[in-house]
C-alpha cells in the first residue's frame, strides 16, 4: 500500500516560490494500476518523483508500504561517463540485486552488444531508451512508476517492452503518468487528472478522460 | 536516510550498499579501467609527497634543527593532503551525480561520504606505503609511538571528513564559496603546522597557531613519529571538540542541501 497524505511541493524559482502540487491525496493498493493524466507542466513528473522518493515533499506525508521503482522513463537515472554495464552494476548494488543475472538480462533484452562497454553519454536516444528499459526490468519491484514511456522506440522494441512490463508483470501495481488518454485507458483501472497542481480522482477511466477533455 | 520507519539494521544495510556502489562508481570514472587504474588513488598523493620531500630536503626546511627531514616532510605533507584533498573533492560533488539521485536511497550525504572515504583511503595508503618504504631503506626510523601517530591521523581524518561535508554542502549554496575555498586552502597551507613545529615559534605565536585545528593533528602525528625527541603541543580534546562541532555543522548543511536537490 502506498499513500499520499495532503502532499504539497513548492519550488523556489527566480520569480519566488511556485507551488507545483497542493493538497494531493492518493492511495494505491498492491497490484492496482492507476493513471494520472495531465497537460505539459501540470506537475506529473514532480508527482512521480515525490512518490519515488527522489525528491522530498515540502508538506505532507508519503507512506511506502511496498517496494517502488525509480521513475521509469526512456532515459535518466544514468551516469553519462559510466558504460552501460557499469550503470547496470551501479543500480544492482544500490538495490541489492544480483549483478550477473541482471547483466545477462540487459545484454539480451537491450540488444546493444558491444556498445554496453561504451560510456552512456555516447549513446543515441534510441540506445539510451533500450538500456533504460532493460535496466528497469532487471530489478524487481512491487510497484512501477512509469513516466511518459509511450513516446520512444521502434514498434518491435515497443512490443517487447509491452510484453515485459504489462504481461509478465501484470500482477504489480503501476502508476502511469501520461498526456495520452488512450495509453492510460489501455492499462489502468482508474485514473486521476492533474490540473494546476490539484489532483482530481475518478473511479472510472472514462470519467477522468471526459473531465480531462473538458479542461481548457 | 529514511522517514518511513525502516528498521535500523536494514537502513544500515542500505547505507553500506549505496556507499559501496558510489565508491565503485567514483573509482571507475576517475581512474578508469585502463593501465594501473585505481592505483592512482594513492600513487598521486605519494608522488606529491615525494616531490615535496625532495624539495624540503634540498632547502633544509627543518631550519637547522636535528630533526630527520624525510620523516618531517612525510608527516607534514601527508597531513595537508589529507584535509585539502577531502575538501577539494567535496566541492561541487552533487552535479556529476545528479542523475543517480533518481534512486531514492542515493542521497546527498552518500555522494559526499563516498568521495571523502576514497580520499581518506588514498591519503592513508600513501603515508603508510611511503613510511614503510623509507623505513626499510633506512632514511627514516620507525615511529616511536605508533598508537599516538595513528590516533593523530584518525583525528585528522575525522577533521578532513567533517570539513569536506561542510565545505561541500556550502559550495552547493553559492558559487562564491567554491572560488574562495581554493584561495583559503592555499592560505591555510603555511598555517597548518606542516612546515614547522609549534615549538619553533615564539610563545605569543604559539598561542595563536594552536587555534588552528589541523595543527593539533600534525603535532600529534609527529609526536608519535619522533617520540620524545621533539616537544609537541597538541590538545586532542580541543581537536575532538572542534571536529564534533564541525561534523554537526556539516550534517546540518547536508540536510538542508538534501531538501533542495532536484534530480535532472
């Protein structure tokens, strides 16, 4: 069980304090899949980072009763001067996962071959995406946080990711943020909409969708 | 580093794992996998110390006293390297690691701790290897009181660690700190007790110089090396209290930095 209790996040910018999220309440049970819709800049990624614990909330409490992934996106969470393999080793060490099977999996899944020994900063964005996804699947979690994962990758790789995440791991909880309603409709049981820092929850994905569409 | 009531033992396990992962990451990016790789960790401070030892031998930096110059230079310069390398490596340590902070358990303190532990290991290995080397060829006598020397070194390492935390966290707050700190370390060099014994100074200057914490470390290490052949003025109690306060200041600054860090 994951729960957010009256969570707020304020960033300090040059123009003064900017409230990105305010009064967020949300709870996710084991195995539940929930979508969060929002336009660009609505605070979706911030919400995901707060749930993951990468950033701390300004106010409110976040309870994490199950193991939660880092925000999975096609990129990020890498150190650019380390090679692909060294990034895999780093992440395994941090999460206490066995290294050898993870390397085996990443090698097979990412199809990056000898590039795995090159620094990640020399990768193309497609290569990064493959590595990022492969690493995220090499460590197991009870809940996956998925940030705009739809956009990148050719269709064959996209299909592989789909099987790995939504079929092999369909028993896990997932929090998916996206501006694509179709993607959320396909994978989630319920959805919430982020509008100017406030979260509006709906039991039904279609209700969330029509509310999202009605926003100016 | 948790706020959801993770049991202490598990937290400790996570801490060890994360620090270890970050140390490996530092070693690989700094020294690479090629040639002699991570041996540079202590070869670099060793070569530095050797160079300074040669220089001080030529200019007879012991000022006509009967003190053996090799041991004097090695104890002095190693002490400087210990705290200077620590604080320099801690400056702006967050940015190259920012993308790794996507992982919940990788926190600001861990990034600093990994770098500081590496520097301390490097500087310690350097002084141990050099001492063994020079003792075995007969240019240096074995330390008269190894326990005192070791205690001095450990207290100085503590100082280096807490200084690193404080300066590192402060450098994240403002660019000015980053620039001014390098000037500061140069100015502290002649005042750190590396190039002189406190006993050589006139009384009124002794009282002033003993306010500088690192002087106590260097004096204590030399007390251990030379035994009763020299008169030293260290006050381990003052040094420990200073370290304790500096550690608290460092941790408070780190905590504050941790609140503001935003992964890429």
